[in-house]
C-alpha cells in the first residue's frame, strides 16, 4: 500500500481540508492518506478550537486513514522546527510522498527556492541577522533577505505567503534528513489563510470560520463551510464543554500563570527573550481581557504569533532548558485510523522507524510526558471536569 503524508491542524476540519485530502490522494496516486496533526496547542501559539480527539474524529470521518500527533515541542514551534518534526514522523511511518497546500500551487518554484537558499545558506542567514538588527520582526527579516538573494526574480516561491513558507520548510527539512519522500503541492483555492468567510463561497479559511463563530456564537454561521461530520463533531464537543478553545477562554488561567511569577522568572520559559518578560507581566497586571493584553504587548518587532507562542509556553510551563534537550521525535503517537489505515500499519509494522504508541501510559520519555502535561493544561483551560482524558482515550477506529 502506497501512503502519502499531509501536515495539518484541522482547526477545525473544513471543506478546504476535504479538498486538500482528496487532491493529495489524486496528485500522489496514494492508497492511504496519513495526517500528522498538531495536538492541543498550535503553531501560531493558540489553544486548539476543539481537542485533538474531536479533530481526529473529523479527519477519519472525512477520508483520512491514519492520524498521528505532532508532539507539543514541534507543534508550537516556528516554521522550520514545526516542519522538522512533521517530516520526521511522516518519513518514519513509511510515507512515499508528502503533499501540502500552497498559494504557489506548483512544486518547481519550491525546488528552485531550495536550491538557491541551500547554496547560499550562510549569506542568507547573515542577511537575516542584519535585518533583525534594524528592529523589524524575524518574518520580515527573512523576507528582506530572501528578496535580496532572488532579486525579486520570477520562478521562485513567494515566501511572504504562510502556506508557501511552511511548504518550503517541509522540502528543506526532507532534504536535510535525506528522506526519500517526494514533495508535492496543490493549489490553495477560494480562501487565503487569514481571509474572513465569504457567504458566496463554500470554502473558507479556518481562521475565518473561528472568527465567524466567536463573533456570532452560532454553528449556523459556519455550517456551509464544513462537511456535515465535522459540524456534528463540533456540536458534540460544544455539548460536552460548553466552550471552544481560544485565548479568551484560557486567559484567566494564563493571567494567573504570568502573575504568579516575578518578571525575571518569566525569562526561563521558551521563546521569552529580549526583556519582553517585563512588558508581559505589566500587561497581565493591567488587562482583564486577552485582546487588551495582547494589544499592549505586540509590536513591529514582536508579532502576535510570536507573542502567542511565548504565552503558550508560559501557560504550559515549557522552558528553554526543555526546548534545548529535544533533538528529534522519539515516537509516533497514534490518535486514530480507518480500516484501510489499520491494514497499512499491519503491513508496515516491521518497517516503521519509531515506536508506535497507542496508549498515553507508554509515553514515558520527556517528550511524551510533555505532551501529556500540555493536554492536561488544555483540558483545564477548556473547563473539563476530568483531566485524565489523555489516559482514558484509546486511538479512534472507524472500520
């Protein structure tokens, strides 16, 4: 059986994701689609809209065959480390290819970009460093350095676009680790990453769907943009918890996590740097709502995404020392599978390159224990009465 891998968050699973999954299968000729999915906290430094089990259920009900969890340390990291973890897991589970959605829509510009940046990596890093010293954010520094190398010539991937950026890093990391997986991409259609919903369309961005729900507080506002199974899964999650994940929901606990520390102690948490710990502490002391808080802290140098990743690590207690101790993924955490996915795992079991873990009790190394802790902190923030769901939830199976 031939497998292709996709890297996802499904926050939540919508019609665009369904299109991506189906087209990936066509593009690569795969029998099996394997999704490596972020757990309870996401790459832009946010709690997931719904927990990882609900999002796994959505995936399996919409044609994904296997869902494995991207560990916290990678799921909440900047783009290159996010890609490093995801590609390592897809390679370990035996995917012959991976396929990502992109604004570019063709693979050749990404390969040309890789050849350029790989051949001039030292110059590229130096230009980024010089640009950061001018006071601009790291993403803007990367773009300035990239434009200096390409001369804004045609034929290269546009690395100002969020999915293109991730796509480039997937390819870069696959090349670095010598993975035999072939890269593929499909065109992102109808809605860009940050777009609000358009009532004339049936595809919307996950960002737009979440915004529409939180503004209106009704499932009716998002129903046209999601497959029916996804909508039903979200309704069940809402029935159980009476809330969806957001920093507004988590802010009382986040604020406590900040204010129980002295400002100097906040520096020990991952990504907290350059004296921003003082501003974070002062903002938490003054602001009772998350949007007021983030408005005080973000700046041209510190983007909202970068700040939110810091806040995620403060909330979960993830430190610089822990970050430095992790090098590569140490396991494959199985969240769910279809009948076809089960057959694939049985066929591949002797060739899988990492331990395949189906029970949280077997996550005994530091990376696994971190995932368990982060999951407990998510459940606490969402208002769950039982924080043991990590241990009581087996992999989902839809035969």
